[in-house]
C-alpha cells in the first residue's frame, strides 16, 4: 500500500486529490492535512481523501509520498516545524512556482531521512481554494522537476511515472536557475503585463461596454491570488526584472516607431511576432505528438 499525503487542499492540492481519485490504484491511499476543517470535511464528503487532519498527528508518519501544496514561506515553515515527523524513506515534493532562492534557503532545513524532490506543475486557476479544484487541469500540462544532487534517480522516476498517470504530458528536468528564468518569462511576466494593463484603465470610461476578446484574453490572469503572487514575484525578483527589461526594450521600440510614424518598422515587428508565434505553435504541436 502506497500512502500519499497532500498538505494544503487549495486549488492545486485539491486538484491533486481529485486527479488521484479519478485515476485510482488499488494499492493507493490518499490522506490530507489542511488547516481548515471545513475544507477537509468537503474533501472527505467528495470521497477524494480517506482521512484528514487539521494539524499533523499521524499522517506524515505514515506517508510514502508527501505533496506539499503551500506558498513558499509556508512551505519553508511547514518542513522546518515537521522535519522529525516525516516517515523514513518518504518522497517529498512541492508545487511552488519559484525554485532557486527557495531551494537554497531550505537546503539546511531539509529532513535527512527523506528525499525532497522539488517540482512545479504548470497548471492552476485564477481563483483560489478547494471549491475551484479540478483534477482535469493536469491533462496535457507541463511539469518541471528541479533535482538536487542528493536526489535518488529511482525516486525521480517514481515521481515522473505517478504524475504522468495524472495527465501531465511533458515532464522536464532542469536546474533551478533555468526554471526560474523560464517561469519569469512564460508566467510571471505575463501576469505582470495583465495586471499593469487592467490597472492602467480609467474607471470613468465604462470599459465593459467596449471589451472584446483581445482584452478578455489578455486580462484573464489579472484576476490574481495577491498574497501568493507577491511571494512569487519577490522570490524570483532578479529573473523577473531581467524578463521585464527585455519586454520594455520591445515596448519602447514600438513606441518610437509610433512617434516617428515609421510604418515599415511597425510592419516588421508584426511580421516577426507572427512568425515567432507560428514557430511556437509548430514546436508545441511536435512536442505533443511525442
């Protein structure tokens, strides 16, 4: 029997619980720890967990795999305060969207009796909480592992196989630095742009009467979990600032073309962006066919 413990039944943790329920193994038992008893009661009523505790009493001591779905600071505190309670030989993993500074800060506090394999599921929702959890969000999603030198290859393979079963399409193994660089560009910068765009609006303009798909699509992720994304931005400050600087260069160049009424330069920018988008789509299609 493999016992899986999920710590934090928010939108990601709850989605893991539901995904495991949708694709169960006969020798698998799913437990959960969440500070909110109502959330635990709901998960128990839904049948996605078999037991729940608001504070660890016996779950960590029994769990073979612990998926910790907490914000970065809460993750650090949880591991530090429970380090002696984890089962010897257990595999631990996380879901946080930053890795470099986080892993460096946690290195000395990681329990010696477990194998902590840092990971990041590239899936989520704008809304937060168990009510928005959905096991289907992992279907076709990317998953990134940032291993430590101490990680056992056999355990990394176990994590990969288990998460592939839940629907993750591509599981990449990269350095923490590479992860943070790419996440700064493909995720955090996008959120920064969406937030800046919607916050630049003037309320008196009655924007809702003029909204089209472009505005809806670009501002969808501006509906944001403020405490979480504040932590993520600050934890990954250097990589995000670099991504913002590269974006700013392109934005300033476009402004200059407008000021100087340089239609040729604008057209070249649009052509290049179209070609880049097409290449991205082609590469994504090829990866999905693997």
